[in-house]
């Protein structure tokens, strides 16, 4: 393990974030929000000086390559420190006077969770709302992937970094060079950002609102510039545009690349994509049917609200167009089950991930077959390929850890006097990077009422969930720190 190379890469990461902060300064100046502009300028100035000093002190490591241990340490430390940097303008500008709250809001943004402590959003400076959503956009594809695309120019390799950060059980490379892969993914991400922004502007949103909602959609984050989220616009057009892009963002971005390069045939045989779309369509139709019977007389309205909310929860985005806690209990139960699934591997979505759910389901079926035919061989296949046993074991271990952390967080939240449903929903919403849940963290509530110790616990839960648990938890094992 080489602490110098880790510190050097984190310094590059901080400078990249500072570059994006300059756009916030420009927005603040354009809206005459000088206090915000001053807070961001001070943050940038101090960060550039500190990062520059670290780069100078670690110049001897400029051509070193990070090991796997360095990758884990950089990813966890990078996300935690970037959230610290991002929280400073919130705190210095006085928009969020509590540093704990400022850090919670920022880690929620970078981890694309969308859990908020803000009770009044529309009255905030526009530049603050822009930065709040920009943290989503940066965290969505992964600041680390952005860094990997740039680091080769600085003489630092990045495969270990992507393996530590990339969501899903495997890293599916588009090109032989990992830096090229990162660049292609960002081209797709940028293209989708431009497309959705233009479409939302066509629905009546101004440029900044369209851009911030696009950030929240493609990153599956869910921060909105309105108190009532997307429901504020009361537009079927806007709902369907965001629904489409939420579903697209929940897909593996490698599939987007293959679709754009004329390899659509690979999508037909993709087990995860088929299961993902089947879950979305089935849940949407069942909920729409029930809503049509009891809530919305017009089936088109029922389908619109159902599709939006299923996409929002399944992809862990967290936008809302209705208070689903007032819907029939069976529809709430379906949405609750969606919180256990999440998006596809290689997407910006959180949760357990569809690929893991499929694998565990098929393995469970195989175990029942073994009871009937003990000597038979039943290979587990996904997308026509046999899944190795070690991957099945890793997924089983992940699911156990995932549920363990959910239970631990549930217990800690319940200590504050919160009811059981709300405690479970809070744990699932933060570990799964969903944002809104049920009870005291429902679609019309937020996280402001929790005490600081609970907020720090939930901040850790959001970080662990975004980085797929193993990346964070491995740092707490004695073996990691041994030579």
C-alpha cells in the first residue's frame, strides 16, 4: 500500500471537483447571489492550495501505479473527502448552518441517494440548488471514473480504481483500455444529459430547472428544485420524459454503448435487462390497475403515476409525483418490495441490483432441484453463460452483508424512538440510495428531524451502499492493513 499515491490521486480528484465548482460561481454571479459565490470561491481557493501542496509533496509518486489496496483506500477516502469539500459552501454560505446537516446533504448528493434535510427548497439560491443537483450528476457515473479517464494523461493507471468503485458484481469493459471505457461511458452520459434537458425545456421548464432535474434523473438521485418534487409541474409530458430516462439510467450503460454502436442483438439475450424490464412493466401494470379502481378514474392517469413511481423506486431515483402513502396498501407493498431490488449492474442506480436478485433466485431453484436429484449437475446460466461458483458465493455474501447492515441501521434508527416501519424504510432508503421511503421518511417528509448521531450513521450507510459494501467494509478488517 502506497499512501503517497492515494493522497496524490485524491488531490487530482479535489481539483476536478473545484473545476466544476467554478460553474457554480458563474451561476451565482449571474443571479447576483454574491454570498454563495463568495463561499464557493473561498472553498475553491483553499482546496487548490491544499491539493497543490499535496501534489508537490508527493511528486516522487507521480509515475506509480495504485495497487488494489490503494484503489479501495482511494475510493472510500475520495468519496468521503469530496463530500467534505462539497459541504463547505453549504456551511460557509449559511444556507445549512449545521455542518452535520451540510455533510449529510452533500454525501446524499454524491451517493445519488436524494435524502434531504432541507424543509424549504424553492426559497434557496438558484446556484445552491444547481450545486446540490450537480453533486448527483458527478456521483452518478462516478467521480472516480472521471478521474480514471484523466489520470492516464498524468501518468497514473486506473484499473484498480474502477474495480473498487464500479457498481455491480463485475466490471464490463467496452474497450481494451480502461481509460477509453471511462471516456465512452461519459460521452453517453453527456449525450443523455443534453437530450433530456432539451426535452424537459420543451415541456415548459426553464434551462436551470431542466438541467437540475436531468442531473437527478440520469444519476438516479432525485434532488428537485421544488418542494413537491416533480409533482409541482403537474405535466403528463414531463412525467413521461423523466420516467423514460429513469428507466434508461437504471440500465447497464454498457448496453447503451452496444445499442448505439449497432450491437442491439446483445440486448435480446441479456438476462438482467429482461428481468429488469419485466419487473418494471409488471409492477407498473398491477399498480395502475389498482389505482384505476380506487384513486384515478382515468386509466391513463393511473398508468402515468404508476409508471413514474415504480421507475423512481426501482431505479432508486426518489422523485415523486404523488404521495404514494395515500395509495391502496397493496400498491405500497409493491413499491416497498421494489426497494429491495434496485437498478442493473453498471448503472447509476443503487440497491441490491437486478443481476444479484436473478442469481440468488436461480441458485435457490437449483438447490431445490438438488434435493430431488442429488447427483445431477445444474449449471446456473445468465445471458447464456455459465456463472462461476465463486461469483455466486460473492453475491450470497454481499446479500447477507446488505441485509445485516439494513438490520443494524434499522436498530440504530429505532433507538431514536422512530416506529419500526419508518426505521426499516429509513435503512433501506439510505443503504439502497433511494432517498424517500415510508413513514417519517415518506415522499412528503425528509430527514431533518433525526439527531446528529443518526444522521452520521445514515451518511455512512449511504456511502457504504453506493460503494457496494465490500469496498467500505474491507477497510475495517485487520487483514487489509497487514503488509
